[in-house]
């Protein structure tokens, strides 16, 4: 009776473990060093693009690994066995159809009283989607960093405390300091007091009202046109972004044109001779 109850409890425990593994989308594996037997679950084989009936062995496992990851994976396993420690590693596998997938593997060794390895068991996770997302994020960050590095306009991001989060490289020339010294600073740290006060007032209004504005400002004899707008998260403004154009030359050209037009109008209207113009 006790044996039967123990067997039933074991079956229930194994079933719970199997369901947990399935729910967690994990694969399991077991390596018996005494018999040389290598057992993989169906889910583990599926992560390698293999059918359930495929018999796994060390050669097939190493062949499935991406060539660039074979050495590091082998070293991770060997180091764990030598130190009698758990191992946790990530590697790429090449499916039979040629596609590349990412796997995270965790394992633990079991040893006899003499310290010899008896077996090693572990689990695997398919982390392909996470890796692709990380790669896409890395690519996006590289593109954005390049944009900030070479942007001809001044680009900025500020937090809700109106401190600089990110700035384009050309701010170094405008403010005479390296970017590393500009980040995290308040507007009072970076600009003259009156200009900083107006900036902060505009920025707070944008964050509170959630709308875009365009302002014209002057700094060190140069004229700038700045467009600022909120960046939303969960429907609420959480940071502020914008870009600034140096419009000094345009303003000077507009002023020269205005003066020229005034001079022409004066001469036209005050000339004693009859004058006319047509297109």
C-alpha cells in the first residue's frame, strides 16, 4: 500500500512538472555520464527544429550549434562540471531549414562521493523573439545615436524636471561644453537666467497641456527658432522633445529685404517723374 501510494504521488509530481514545463514553453534534457545516454524532451528537440523521433547525441548537438558559439558553449559546460556549479548560457542553433534561433540553457550536475559527475540535467528556452527585439532595439539606438551625432539642427530631450536627457552633438559648439557635461543639467545651468526662465515656463506649459509650440529665442547674438512637443506614454506626457534651428542668417536676409523694399517704395513714391511697373 505504501509503495503504491508513493508511486501515485511520484506520478502526480511528474505530471505537475510536465505541465509546468509545457506552460513555461521549456525543453528538458538529461545526460547520464555513466551510461552515456542523452535524453531530450520533445519540446527541446523542437527548439532545434528537430522532429520527436530524432535520436540526440553529442555530435548532433554540436553540429546544430552555430559555428561561432560551439567553443563558448562547450567551455561553459566543462567549466560548470569542473567547478561543480550550475551553468547558464545562451547560444545560436541552425535549424535544418537554415534559419537561426537563439536558445538559453540552464543546467546542473550531480556527483558521487568521489566528486565524479554522474549526470547533468537542465532546461532550455527559445529566446529568439527576445534576441530579435534586442537586435532591433540596438539597431534603432545606433541609428538614433548617429542622427544625434550628425544632425544639422539642434535636437533635445528633457525630463519632467526640465533636465536635459539627450542632446545632439552640435550643442557642444553652441554651449562650449562636451555633451557629457551638459546632460542632466537644468536650464539655469546651461542658459542665461532670463532665457532659462522663459524656457522652463514654456516647457512646463507643454507638459501640462500636452501640445506643441514654436518659439523664437536669442542667445549670444544668434536667433533660434525652437519647436517643442510632448512625448506621450500611457496617454500622458512624460518627457519633452524638440529641435532648434539657427535662423540668424534668414532673419538678417529678411531684414535686408525689408529695408530694400522700404527704400524702393520711398524712391518710387517720392520720385518727381511719373513711374509705372507691370508684370
